[in-house]
C-alpha cells in the first residue's frame, strides 16, 4: 500500500477548482462521440525526431470543430513540438497532419488555415497595436476599410480600442497578451493554436484570462488548441485534454473523465490530489475487482478494466471520496485504520492527513459543515478510513 | 577627508571626458581654425601672422581674416571636390550596405556556435596594415594584375581591364575597407531580432520574402543607420584610397587638402578646407550621435 503524493499538495485549496467543471457551457457537446463527424484536425501517427531524440512519438489524435482542446504535460514532453508541427514550423519525421480533410503535412506555414498565439506573444515591436492586429489581414490583400473594420471588431472584443495607437512595449503584460490573442483571431481562422498563452501572467490575471479565452472561443465558434503544463488551466478551459508524457500520448478524455478515470498512475498523480494503493488482483467478478493490498487490507472496487488474477495494479482514490470517522465501519473491505497526523483547515473543507499502521500517509477530505453534528476529529485521533466500492479507480499503467 | 576624496573622484569621472575632448579635439580644432584665418607666407612656419607677446593680442587678431574661405568659394575646384567627395561617399555607402547586408544576415542566421568565428573573420583584415591592404588592391586591379589575368584565363575578357586609377577603383577600395564598419552594426541589430517574430509573420500569411521586408528590415534599421554613417563620415574625407587607387580625374576633398598642404604648402588654405569639411560632416555626425543615444535609451 502506497500513497502517491499529488504534485500540488502545496496549493491544496486549488485542487478543488481542479475538479471537473460543473456548469460546463458545452454540456452535451461531444462531437468525438459522433461517428458521423469527421475531425477538424487529425494527427496521424506523428513522430518527430531531433537527431536521435524522439520529441513526439507516434501520436494520433482527432480534434473536432469548435472544441477547446488542451495538450497537457510536463516541461519537455513534446507539446510545443506537436503544436509547431500543426502550425508548420516543424516538419513531422513520420505521419500526416490533416486539417478539414486536407493533408497539410507539406504545406508552408503561410498557406495554412491556422493562426497561432505565441508564448512570448511575438508582437511586432515596430508596429502599433492596430497594425499588429491587422497584419494578417493585410497579407491577404484585404482593402484598407475592411481591415480597419475587422481590426476594430477584434479590438472591441478584447477591450483594446484605447490602445490602438500604442506600440507593444507601451503595454502591460496582460494587454500584450490580449493583443496577441486579437492578432491570432483577426483573420477568423478555423483553428487557433495557443502555446502557453497565459504563461507570463500572474495567477489572478491568469484566471481572468482563462475565462476570456473561453468567452472568445465560444463567441467566435473557433476551434482552439491550447498547450499548457498547468493542469488547472487545462481542466478549466478544455472540452477535452490530451495528456502527454515523454513524447507519448497517455490519455485523451474530457476533464471530468480524466479526473474520475485516470488511466495511469502518472495521470492520476498529475491531475489533482490522489492516493494510490498498490496491490495484486485477487478476484475478478462481473463488474468488480478485488485487490489484496500489500499490508493485508482488502479492497473491492467496481471496474470494467480487464485484469487477471495475480496482476499487480494500483488503486487510485481521490481524497474527497474517502470517508473519515472515529467509529469502525461495519464492512471488511475498503477499510483502513490510522491516526490523524495533520489537518489542513481550508474554510469550507479540511484535509486530514492520516498515518496508517504501516506508516503510509493518506489524505482524506471532509466538508466542515459536518463538524457540528458529527464528532470533531483532531490531531492524534485514531480514525477509520473507508470508501464505497464505486470510489476507487484501478490503474494498470 | 573621505568626502573630499569622493569629490575628487567625481570630478575626475566628469572631468576626464571633457579633458579628453579639450586636448584632442577642441584645442587642435582652434589651432586649425586660427590657421585658416591666416595668410600664406614663405617662412617657417609658412603662414602669417604668428603670435608674439610684444605686439599684443589685438594686433594679432586684426591680421586674421576670412580671405581663404571666400577664395574656396570663388574657385570651383574646391566646391567640386566637396560635391564629388559627397557623391562618392554616398554611393559607396549604398554599395557597402548592399554587400554587407547579406553577409550580416547570414552571420545572424548561422548556427550560434559559428557566430564568433564569422565575427573574427570580419575583423581579421584589421590585423594587417590598412596601407598594405590597399597596395594589395593595386596588385589585383592593375591591368596586368590578378583580376585581369584571372578573367582572361577564364576567357571572359580578351583585353586587360582598365580599372586601376579610375573612380571605380576608388569605389572598390572604399567598399572593401569600410565593409566591417557596416557589417558589425548590421549584425548586432539583426542578431537581436527574435526569430519567433518571423514565425509569427509567416503564420499570419506572410511569405518569407514579404516577412523580410515587413519585419526583419524595419527592425534592422538602427543597424542600417549606424552602419551607413560609420561608412559615410570617414569616406567623405578619405585620402589614401583615392590617392592610391584613383586617377587624376577622381576629385576628392581629402586629396585636395593634401595637395594644398604638402604640395602647395598653403597651410592656411588647407586649414580652411579642413574646417569646411568638418562643417559639412557635422550634420551626419550629430545624426549619428543622436541615433546612438536613442539606441542606448531603447536598450535600457
Ligand atoms: N529544434 C530542436 N532541436 C532539438 N531538440 C528540440 C528542438 N525543439 C525541441 N526539442 C526537444 O524536444 C523536446 C520537446 O520539446 P517541446 O518544446 O515540445 O517541449 P514542451 O512540452 O513544449 O515543454 P515546455 O513546457 O517546457 O515548453 C525537448 O526535450 C526539447 O529539448
Ligand atoms: Mg513549450
């Protein structure tokens, strides 16, 4: 039995936000489930090698129209490389890229129906905000009046009108970020690529900008592909998330799915806080898997994962799914005794860090409204942890 | 005590450049200026008046006049020399820019590990004497020189080229000699350009050639400006190149000045030529200073 420490222990408060978004504006929006739709973007067996180094390894992804698709992964996992191949700045070593049914693998960047917002914004320092935003339209040979109209529209959408005559170095970071976005959408491309678009902003501005991105994406009805290493950001904005690690695609799913049903230990640990118990499969019955944990505990969980008896697996449990109490629950599976070692009081909720007899640390979460009715739990209390059979997720990878 | 030392230090820091300017620029300039107001004389030194304490300052000043300047304007030789110098400097600056830009661009685009080496190669000629390098050009350009021999061998020409002792040779000499002064500021400004700006331009639908004119070139303007002035200013007063490579029909003010000074031994007139040359160059020099100033401001 092992407890995986989530990467974001420190900002535990934020793990609340990292949960699946509840009032998703795209409820019922799931084109990837519709077999009649053909994807807007298709990465087909894309591999990119730099000399001997494999930056992107045989990645296949379908992205549909009007999606807000996130490429998520740690630094150096190949997210930017994948995006740059779509923009045309890098050529795939193997595989094809298809946009709207057209193979664009060999198309130069200036012919692609794609616009990109750069991480460093890449605003032209010698041009005013207005001319920066109008740059793409001018390349199309659009008339002056028409350009002015479209630029004004984009500036209006991002509240940039008062800065029209300024140069980029006379703007704040947040304003520059909006100019970069305005420039990327001014041509009304069908596909907008964003490489860590909010990486340079501070946390508060960043959350504001995330909602702005979502608003723009929805009002323009454009397909957005965003690269980020911030799981919260991906969870907030995306319709679907592709998690990458070391050039490999790990899982593509909705934020809710990724949170509830992570495929591997890596993803479980990467998104939100999680406890992972290690064990071996002892029994597989219809819809249920029983696991013998290393310390003699028995777990049972509903799962459709195909495993065989004797296989080593992990069991992932989100802290909010674990009940914590002073009384021994009358069940002999999914129960672990322990001692409260640490409590993180976070206003409406508290995190309980419990040390088991075997010395593992488990995090459980409890809403504080319960305090008044239930017995309160404090430091050094002997407690019982338990969870229902549908709470755990079996990890094979 | 300590305050006085730091005071002294401050005075030194402020005073040093002024002192430098005074000793190496202002005093020589006033000597030349005074000389330009004198008259030529067969004496040692070859001008009059010379200052003597016994006659006093006012008597000395009363003998100075602007005769030399009026003479400069009355003889078209001088005006033509100035105009011809400006013309040659102007066109050789443009030629130098045309040659230097692709080189600087290539340097800025070369792999980072190569750049110091390329820079070294640009500076390398400075390790040989300027005069020797110009003499080498004589060996190349003269009718029986390397260039003609080479082209005849290739069968491209049948007669030796008549380049030596023409204005063309002067252009070649100036472009060659001042090339590093153009390349270095160009390289400095091209190298600073963020490559993602070009990606952004292409991403927005600009073909590479248009992206160059719309992004790279405007952003390299500080380098173009600095390089052009660094070539133009010394080229106007250039003496060695027209003297060694140019013919008798190549009129340049530096050569005229030399002739007045050493052949005609007319120091006052030569000084007037020099003072006027400085006045001609003051506009580009001030422009250059302002541009450097702005660069420094922008760099902050
Ligand atoms: N031009 C290149 N030449 C050689 N290696 C490269 C090149 N571009 C990227 N790489 C390597 O490919 C890997 C993936 O790079 P990439 O920029 O896609 O990472 P990333 O996922 O965007 O990371 P980050 O979050 O840090 O931006 C890195 O290890 C990087 O060193
Ligand atoms: Mg990146």
